[in-house]
């Protein structure tokens, strides 16, 4: 089935208050969702006039510099072609996207919501529980023999080669490959013998949906 994506852009203007700018360190990485990309250049210019050094990072599976997807659980470092930065500034609503930054990057995330005009700051402690659950899931995988592997057919999420590589890496375990487009967590109850799931689809499933699955879930890249 062919899929056609239409970008939905916010028509309003995003203006960053001086109160927020005053909280930011000298070097920042500016990120937002596709809705607010039209305002990114003006926000960057305004920040630079206030003496900030601003980077627009290119995340995986994104089309534009400065665009962030909620499934972009990635560490941004000097190998991305920059000389470092002190914090992230995320323009948008909700915590789903900025939490993705915190899960892999040991840097604070400043958030400005253009709708509510409110701002906040995320730090390591704000995702500490998610990280502890992830470490527990990895230990459960190592101690389990019956493993279910979640494989998506969605473009950008399909990692079937990594799924099959698990059998070679862990020959003492039994792997059951579960293929789907959109996962129905209730259907996983049909496999009660599975002790732990390995997720090869969107990495946020292991962090945000583990309670729906009811068993430990670890991302394939973690093992």
C-alpha cells in the first residue's frame, strides 16, 4: 500500500520570551517537531542575537535539520559534526519528544510550549525510573530462555536482520518471531510461555508500552 504523508504546519508565530532565553546556557541544540519547523529559523536568529550559539541537529529518519521524532532515541555527540553543546531546547507541547532526548543524552532539556506559553526543564532524574526499568528488562532477557521478538513491517522500523541475528548471538535461547504492522498488545497474551520480549520496532515501545504488554521488554540495540 502506498502512503502519502502531508506535513501539518503551525500557522502561528513562535516567539521565545526573554525569561526563557535567560535560563539557557551559552551553547544549545534547538529541536522541534514538524509542526513548528516554519518558526525554527526565526527562533535560531533571535537566540543568536542574544549571544547564544545554536545548533540544528539532524536526527535519524527525519527530513530536516532541527526536526525531532519521538522514536529518535539517539545520543548526539561530536561525531555528528559539531563541537559540542550544553543543553537542548525543545519547542513543542508534551513530554514524549523531550523524554526521547533524555533517555540517551546526559544533558538537560529546556522545553517551551508555544500554545500554553509555559516552560520547564527536564533533567536526568525525570527519566530515572524509565532507565531503571530498562536495566531490569535487560537482566530479565539474560535470564530467560523463551524470547518473543517483535518485528514491525512499518517503513523505518523494520529491523528483521537484527531480529534474526539474535539466534546466532544467543544459541541457548528459543526465539519466536512475531510480525505485525500495528501491534495489538492484547494479542501477545496468546503467547503465555514467552518470558521476555525483544523489541525491534519503535524503541519507545520498550519504555512506554511495557505495562500494556505485561512482561519485560528490551530494545534489540540494548543487547
